[in-house]
C-alpha cells in the first residue's frame, strides 16, 4: 500500500525529468495532486467500514499511513499553487485566499490535515486523551471540504466532483447508520423476578 500510494508521485517525478507534464505543467500537477489527496483521504475513511463489513481488523494499520499520504499530496498541491500560480508572491496568495471561496475552503482543508498529521503520533494520543478522537473526526470535515473545493473549482463540468461526493455520501452514510443503530438498540429489560 505504501508503494502504491507513492506511484502517483513517482509518475510526476518521471514526467518532470522527461519533460512530459503536458503543455501546462502547473495545471497538470495541481489536478493530479488534488485527485490523490481525495483518493488517499477517502481510502483512510473507508478503513472502518471495510473492517466492520469484513471483520479484517488488520486494516486499521493502514489508516494512519493513508492519512499521512493525504497530507503529503496536500503539501505538493499547495506548493504547486505557490510556485506555478503565484510565483511566491505572498500578497497575491493572501488576497487569493480571502477573495476566492474555493481557495478559502482548500486552505481550510490543508490546515485541518496539518493538525491531524502533527497529532497522528503516540505522544499526541497520550497527551490529548479523549480529545484526540474528537480532533481526528475533523477528517470528515476535511473530506467534505475537499469535495466542495473541487466542485467550486470546476464550476461547469461537475461530473468528477459529483462522483467524489457520492462516494463520500456512502462512507458518511454508513457511519451515520451505524451510529443511529447503536443509539436505538434497546437495552434488555430486567425479568420481573429480578425486580
């Protein structure tokens, strides 16, 4: 899985050295890294449903790694925006974040992924205690924000963001259903003799 998650990066590196990143390298890298942010983030969110459906608990070992790869591709995505879109002009970048809503959402997602990344170690788990799980539920917010970012970016042809939205709806819907079932399960009543 580690090697598979690195393949898209390897393809970008190979394309860079062979000068094969299309006529517009900035857009191509942005599209590829954006796709793989969603792919790895959604894959990490799919771990829990897959565990529950298959009973294969070993899958949990992949969740953290996939989440870290989501942040890795988010860093590449952000660097592409900094280098190819704004050419390191900080004032333009700040203006872009506040002026264009899809950039605002994208930056928010990046901040969330950054927070999840720096707290994905055992030290942070011990320090944060119960708050750690609450913090890492922000992965759902990041996934929703990622789809919104993509949706608002493309504007006209929303076929691809719509597909991501459907996948996300399924993943979150399964969690919502299980949470609902858990709350509505009735506790067994005590026998009259015991009362």
